[in-house]
């Protein structure tokens, strides 16, 4: 195997893990990508069937995941409205002739673009989006979250004043500037999205079109392994999982060469493991309070299973089903037995808040899913995480 330079590997890692690389933000990495553009283009096409796009001011890989993941959402967004307003802002930026504009310009545009669906009565017109009163305050908070995300994504820059001042009063303004990158923000979509399409409709159309462009089983497995925390047998066909087992040696060689990771096929699931956690990518468990909390939860669950706790709904496939009451009881036990070792932030949280952190992290790392009955179904892989003595190192996945 030809050894790749660390600079080339860094380009692969950053392009796979980042939304895009902007020249102004990281010129050294951007020019490294430009220098290796041919190799990188072939790499992402051959292994993932992803398209590398390199412009004068940015570089990105247009990624499409096999199944939507919580981690692909915007973590700072609190509700669906945030996403609606975000797309209203994108529409405003796309049609903006001059590069500089004010926050009040954005407010007017969002009101005009925002879909009006809430009616006061059958005979009255739908209510427009407002920035005043209690409802207006919540809308201002939403817009501030959206604009801060637009800044993080390098879509706009703040020239004068502070975006967050708009939270306190609707008359507070700020001067902003478009970077011109908004027209490259969205992926090119080869079908009409104006109709009433569900998420499943869009996924099926996209997958059909990609298969027509040469998407094969290998590419699907690479996408799941390298973009998602884990791959489960029930997520793919039996033949796909058999293929994964049959060619696991080749997949492991690729993971070692390009990512210094190892493929671990464990029962009915597969995931990548890294002995020494580096700065690229996010790993679980990480060295933070939330990860430690989830590991403590996994340890408690493991002990209950070892003790043959009859209250747990352990299934034949190794999964465990917890009702909301079961989860409440376990969270209270965690608080009683472990809170003395927690950070001040965790100690101040209620049982409900602790439970929500655990559930969100379980979903984010594909360690659990919600059943049709609303219970929590934990995959057997969670049994591999438990507290160890400090001198031992946890592996990251």
C-alpha cells in the first residue's frame, strides 16, 4: 500500500467531516485541497460516489447519507420553525443584489417568505409572522439562532452592531454582509421539490437517481460506515451484510490506511474503532460530562442485565426495551449513585433534563431507537461501554 502524506489524509478527513472548507477561514487547507484536487475527486467518487466541488473560495464534498441521522441536523436549532426561517434567509440571500444589508431587511424578507398557515378563524386571512409581543420574542430568538448559524456557515458576516441585541428589542438593528457563498450552499437536486413530497419520497427519488449514476453496494456500505456511528444488520439487506462480512478485511485495510481506524463487526452490527482518539472527527466516548453520563448509564444497564433484573425487557436479539418509567427509575438511580462525581452543570439538572441528555446522545450515536409504542429500544452494542479504572483507556467509535 502506498503511504499517503498526512496533509492528504487531513484533506480527506476535513472534507468528509465538514460541511465545506472556506478559503478565507482556512486558506492553508483550501490550497492543499486544490493541490490534491485530482486525487481527492477520484477518491470520493471511487469509494463513496460523492462529488467533490472546488470553487474559487470554497471546497466541499456533496454528501448524501443512506439514512437521516440526528447528527446531520443543526444542533443549535430548537424547533422546526428555525429551519423554516433558515430557508427563508437562504432565499433572501440568494436574491440579494447588493452584498450589504441590515437585519431589518432580513426581517421584512422572512415575513414575506414565511408560509402562512395559522388562521384566527375560517373567514380571516392567515396571520403573518410577527416580531412583537410574546410570540414575536420567540420568533426573534429563532431568527437570531438562524443568523448565528449563517455566520458559522460563512454565508454572512456581521459588519456593525450585534445580532443578539435583536433578541431584546425588535428595533435593534445590525449591518450584515453576504459572502456570496449561498448559491453553493444547497446540493444540486435533480428533481422538482415543489410538490407534496415526504422525506421517504425524496430519499427514494435520490437513491434511484444515484443508482442510475453508478451507485453500488460498496458505496452504500462505505457511506454508512464512514458517515454514521454504526451499521446494523436490520438497516441493510441480508446480502449487503453478508458482503460486509465477506469483504471486511478489505474494508478494514481501507479504514487503517486512510483513517487509522479498525472495522469491528460485532454480532449484528459493525462500526469503526480508533485506539487513540485524535482531533479529527467526533468519537464516543469523549472526554466530556455528557459522554461520561452515558457511559455511567450503560454501566448501570450492564449491571442490571448481569443481575437478571426482571424489570428489563431484554429481547432474544440482545436488545433491551425500556419504558419511560424504567428510564425514569434508572436516571434517579444514576443521580443517587453518581451525581457526586458530576460537573456543576449536570448536578443542577432535574431528572427530566438528565433523561433527555441520555436519550439525545443514545439517538445521536445510534445506540437506541424509539419503538412504535414510544419505548426506548437499546441495541446490544451499548453493552460494550462501561466505566473502567482510570489507568485503562477507552476506545472511541
